[in-house]
C-alpha cells in the first residue's frame, strides 16, 4: 500500500515539472503587453489622442489573463508543495523506522553479547557437570556389576544342577531370576556405552581385524542364552577367503553383541538367528565386507522404521514383548558403524523376521598409515 | 579327565578380593578338575607367586592395595612365571582398561557380569588343556 502511494505521488511530481507554459497564453500575454505599450506610447506622444476609454479593454483583458495565469501557477505550486510535504513526511516516517530498527539492532547486538557470555559460562558449567556425570555413571556401573555377577553366577550354578537337583518349578523360577539379572546387566552395559559415546571418549583404534574369528568369539558368548531360549544360532562361514577389515575390535564386538542380543531377544523359541559374512567387493564396487544378522523374530513395524535407530526409541511390538529395555542398542550400533565409515540398514517383515546388514571397510596399507 | 591324580592336575591361581565371587569361582574351576589356589589381594598374589608356578592366573583388576595391573607387571617381569597365561576377570572393562591390560600382555579380558563361570571355564580349557 505505502509503496504504491509513494509511487503515484512521484509520478504526479514528474508531470508537474514537465508541464509546459501554455504557448497560447504566452503569446496572448506578449501580444497584449505589446499593444498596451504601443497605445500608451502613442497616447503619451500625442499621436493618438483621446483613446483612454479604448485603452481600458486590452488592459482589463490583460489583467484578467495575468490573474488567471497566476492563479493557475499558484494552484500548481500548492499541489506540488503538498506532494513534496507528503513525500517528506513519508521519508520522515521511514527515517524514524530506520532509526528504530537501528536502535533495535544495537539492543540485539548487546543482548547477543550478553547471551554469548552467559552461554559460555553455562557451557563451562555443563562440561563440569558432564564430567561429574560420566565419572558417576562409570563408577556406579562398575560397582553394580560386581554384586550382579555374583547373583548371575549363583543362579547359573543352581540352574546347572551343580548344587543339587532342582525341581521343574524351581528351575522355572531360577531361570526367571537369571534372565532378570541378565537384563539388568545389559541395561547397565548400554548406559555405560551411551555415556561413552556422548562424552565423546570413544577414540577409535583401527586395526586389521579378522571378522570370522571375532564373530566366532561373540557367538561363543551367546551359547548359553540361545540354548536356554531354544533358539538356533548359526554362523554361515564364507566359503572363500574374507579380507581383514579396518576396525576397532572392541567396538565391533559391542556392535555384534547389540545386534545379536536384539535378534535373540525378539525371536521366539524354536526360531533361528543366522550370522553371515561376505565380501561385498564381489557384488558391488564398494571395498567392504558385509555382515548380515538374520532372525525369525517379531519384525519391525513399517510405521516405525524411520525411528528405529533413534536414541531411546523402542518398537511398540518390542515393548509389548519385553517391557523393560533402554532403546539404546541400535543407536549405539549405528554410531559404531558410522564411525567406521560403514553403513547399516535392515529389511523386515512383521512376524517373519528382520535382517540387519552392516558393512565395514576392507583394511589396506593406506588405512594403516592413517 | 585326570580328576584323580592330584600331582598331574593343572593349577589355576585365582586373584579375587570379593570372598563370595572367589569361592564361587574356585568351586566351579575345581569341579572342572583343576587344582585351585587363591589370593585375596595384589600383595598376597605376589607372595603366592614366589613359591607357586600356576598353569594359569585369573586376575581381578580392582584390588585393595596393589591393583591387578601392578600384579600383572610383576608377573611379566618374573622369569619363573613370565609365560603363564593370564586372564583378566574384572568388572572394569572400559577401552582404556582393556588396552592397558593388553599392552601388559594378557591372554584374555573377561568382564565378570557379562560372562558365567561356565564361559570362564571354557576359556581356561581353551588356553590350557587339562
């Protein structure tokens, strides 16, 4: 609105400044002045005598025209001044706005500076808190693990019958006790790992890793768990040689443990979990090795597929099956794979199972130098 | 299985300060047919190792007084027991701990809460045949 107003007043101004003095009026004025002057001279010199009455006609007409002309000009000037004033007022308003903006900007700059200062302080405080929190988490989890190990081992010994024969009912209860302890341990381990990731303490130490050996040792750790759950856990070893990967063995163990733990946890009794390893260079241009962990578990709901790697997210069918859990396993897994420069993805069919894939780069002399 | 002849039994030294964990571990390893010696802290372990040459050492890290790392250093610098396999069995298990232990020459690193005693025995069997 404002913009169009100022545009129209500007164009009026241009019209006025270009307005030509009407040539007819100009020549009439010049001619009249000339005639009046001649008559007056003739009269004064006495050549023409007694024309005084006659003289009134051109003089009257002349004065009338001059009057009209002046009135017309003054009207134009009034309009012009009016427009000028309007423009000046507009400019004044804009100038005030500009001044205000400038003032605001200065205030904001000052506020920004103050905020920056506050934030620096807050950040410092947060860092201290973060440090204290990490220390607390670390010490607490270590202290918790000792009695938990004692409980776990006791359950395990009782279950194994090494302390005397137990009835089926006792077996049932003891197994529940053992499983619960195992769950607490998993939660503590997850919390410890997340604390590690968030505190950015996870400096990676990349070595040439033989994945076949590493997977073997992780599967060994799961032997008891799959046996008590009546699940088959197989490792499809590749037929050909598999190159070593550039990986941090501690981190890759954690990654495999998380994925296997999920596969075993969410696969019903009688199900199957299969780990396979292949040289991805055969089917794609990538210089990497691919690991697949396939289960016959509950699957991941289509609607929740985007969120499955989010921190603390748990699939609703997973929550139904196992109410307690941290929702951190896949978050950690993704973090580890990404820090190795690999990729992680999955395909899943509800009620049929889920296949988790991840790739790790092949170890080369160049990686070793880096 | 040579459970009967005590002279032929291979010996495992358990270094563990928690009494209950120590007795459970000892019990399970004995059951497997090994001879078991125990030490309750780092100082104790070093004294025991002056006279005993075990076939394997199961070593905790958090110990009162001298900790597991110090004991490990002593073991690796003692000619007599230098070559004895050592499994760290502790609830410490952060990357730094594992790396420190590996640099000092351990054969395996197990976090107590993540394993059962059956797993430990399986590891022992892998490292030393009965």
